[in-house]
């Protein structure tokens, strides 16, 4: 069965600093990987996705993630964060052929001035 | 234009009551979902429907009954509400089952059972 682990429940960072949010997955078959963002009191929005091809994927708002098959990881990065990036970030996995997303427990990114 | 909308946004009710949450999407998608997000932000799928047909039912108590009158609507009815039902419920949609990995979420309904 597929599962997603986000080891960091909360990541505090100063504005304009770089950030990495970690995500590891387990699956016995090939997967699709995603990062979703949830701003306060809102629903989830797709930030970026890995389906195939280049292992480095770029998303909205300057975020990018790298798929590492050998380490079963899909870490999210941004070189310089803004206050407005404060939100909950969810990593998700979908096994090819399956019809649902499995989410991690989320990482709260707190950006302070 | 709101892509996926839910009503109500907030719902406060007492144990034992029956309540419904409505969801509508105007994206022309075939597939819709209900998720439950608990107080620790853990998000878990409850149901999915494709063209009004139930596809996924994830070990949810039968007090929860989804209904899809047409493919643009997926409502959630909850009978005999319990304290543990307090959560944020999200509706979502995807183009179809093949693109279930890319979902569009509604703003959520915060249900509080007292």
C-alpha cells in the first residue's frame, strides 16, 4: 500500500531565506507525486506535480521539487520565501492505475519577518 | 467564478442531529470526492463518484451517505451526528478517473458537533 511521510510538522523560517519541506513515500509500483498548498481557511491548491520525465519539476509561486527514486523522496524547495508563503503544505502520492490520492500529514510553513 | 463550491461554510449542530453538506463544481468534471480533515490536519478520502456512480467508499460509517443527483453535484448527508464527526469536510473534483491525481478542492465546510 502506498503511504506518504512528512517528517516535519512545522518549519519556521525568516523571510527571504531558502526552505526545504521533506516528503518521503513508499510504494511498490510507479507513482505520481504532488505537492498541494492550503492557505488559512481555504481549500487545497495544486502547487506542482511529477508524472514522468524530468525529475526536477517547477510549480507556481517559485516552488520546485525533485523526484529521487532511489531515496523515494519528493522534497519541496524555494530559494527565497515570502510572508505570503505561510501555509500548510501537503505531499501526496497516487499509484499509476489507482484512482485516489494519499496525502501526508502536512507541514506548516511559518514565515516571519 | 468559483470552480468547486460548498455550502454551508460553517455548520454547528448537536449530537444526534442529521445534517447535509452540498457541493457543486462548474468545471465540467466527471469525478467528485469527499475528504475529511481532522483537527491534526490529516486529510483522508471518504468517497469518490464518477458520473454519478460510487467508485470509492473508504470504510466510512454508514451514517454517512453521499448522493450525486448529477455529475456536477455531490452532496454528503450525515445521520445521528457524533462528537467525532467534528472536522473540516472538503469536496474535490477531477476531470475523470484517469486524472484522479489532479484534483480541485472546494473551500471546505467546518462541522462542529456539540
